[in-house]
C-alpha cells in the first residue's frame, strides 16, 4: 500500500514541484513514467521555474510569501522600515497587520525601543483618549492617580494603532495634531508633551470610503495615505497557505513540545480548499488545535474543526459545477481550459500520461491544472468492463 502521508520537511517543496504526490492511488502502469518524469524535472529545474518568493526577518519573527501581489509590499516595507514615516496598513481582520507592524519595528533603528500595540476597537469610546494620551489625577471620575498614555509609553519606539477606523471625530482631531506637530496633552492637562514614537496605523476597512461618508476626517486620511499598504486576504494567497501552515506547525510543536513528522495528503487538500474567513489568525488557531489533538506524530483531517472538512468535501463535490456565468476574459479562459481538460481525460480513459500527451503538456503540468480546477478527486466513471476487471 502506498503511504498517504507526506513528510513535513518535504511538504512545501512537493506542493510547488509537483501535485502528483497528492493523488492516490497512482495507476500502476504509469508509475515508471511518473518516476522518470520527476527525475527529469529535478535534473533540469531552475530557480526561474519555481514561484518567486520573498522573506524578511526581524528578531524572532519572519514573513515569507509566494504571492505575487505580496512581494512588492514586502520589498517596500523592508525599505521604508528604517525611515521615520507614518504607515497605514489596510486589510481584513487576521491578515497579519500586527505581525508586519512588529516586523517594521524590528527592522528599524528603533528596534531596541518599546513596541506598543493598542486595539482601538477593544476599548470603550470614552477611554480611548486616556489610553492614547494618558490623564492626570482627578481628570475624571475614577482617575485617582495620573497615568501615562501609549504615546508616552512608546518613547522613541513604535506605536501601532489598530482599528483606527473606529476613532471618534474628537480623537481623530487629536491624532491629526500628533502627526502634524508631534504634540499632545493628557486628559485634564493643558501642558503639551512631545511624542517621539514612530506611528503605524491599521484599519480593517478602506478609509477612503469612510471619508466619502464623512465618518473619517479627510485631512487625517490624506496624512495617512502617503504610504498605504493593502494586505490581501488569505483566500487571495493560495500559494502561501501550505508554507504558512508548516510554519505554524513548527511554531506550535516547539511551544508545546510536540513532534509532528507527517501530514496526510487530504489535510493539504482541505487547507487549500477552505476559504479562511478569519485569515491567518483562523489558520493558526486551526493548526494549533490539530497539533494538540495529533497522535503518533501525524496530522490528519480528524484533528481539524468539522466545518473546515465539510467545506472541503463540498468543494470537491462541486468541482465540475459552474456556479456563475463568467464575467471576465480570465473567467472565460478558465472555463474553456477546464472543459478541455474534462473532455481530454474522458477521451483518454482518464489515463494521465495519455491525456498529458494529447494536450501537449507534461504530466506534472497536467496535475497542476487539475488541482487548480478541483479535479484531482475525479474518478474514472465505472463501466461494466471496469467493474469486471476490478473484481
């Protein structure tokens, strides 16, 4: 019986070099052809044939991406990190804004200074000003002693203001003053203090839309929009799902002293087919759950939440269904390519080598296209002769 598990250390390379490792079972008559082709691929492979990637490291944190739209973001953030400018990060919740802000701090000349992170959405609206700028004793009911705010606590380091879109008009005006002059006043005080912190702000929504609705100050938005970076959702980064999963597995194993050496092939398929509404945060939580429930150093689909497996199974069942009419040229090309693959597979008895030859592509290339359109689980239709041969 062929092992359905992939070694953890080889999983990331296997995803990019060939998807044939993910099909089970391979046809016996094609086994030698496959082995020969993989050897030829390994012998002739060049860096230019692999997906481009980018990696930045800072302290104990690193960010790696194989997603083309993310590569210029990583490059630009690496360059701008050393300069004292305010940055705006925009993206859905869980897309890694806090991680990137921490990375920017680590790569800057301020790395030895404090890094302060405040989630504005987690604070009552009447306490945000005090949290940001501090207050003096007696400034309001319950202020029994003076308190320094996050701007002052950050010193010459970096301050991340997450969920900036929820700030009130009053707090927006005070933030604009800090950006323009570097000065602020604690609640209840008339004495101005100087902020020397580098400011990174983050938002879950597009601030331009809020300015058009007069919810967010336009002058503050234009101050922040000089260096804005939009972080794509995880569903827009399919090439990063498995590398990130492996990274989270290793981190979790180290944290909890658990050893994972193998991943079942269906886990790979499941992770790639799920839409990840919670983005990286959800992926990391699911990986942690799976590692903690794992047995004998192997990860299977049983260790993940049932809803993730259920969506994966639904994707497989609907693999051949067109859910909506193609509206772009890319959609039409994809639909035509998928139809051609289905037709050629049928005409060649679902034999992968013969199908690849008929289409004029390599067998590895065929598998990549089949995975792209959710066709790897497609089985050869049963016929009386098939059933007779199998029995």
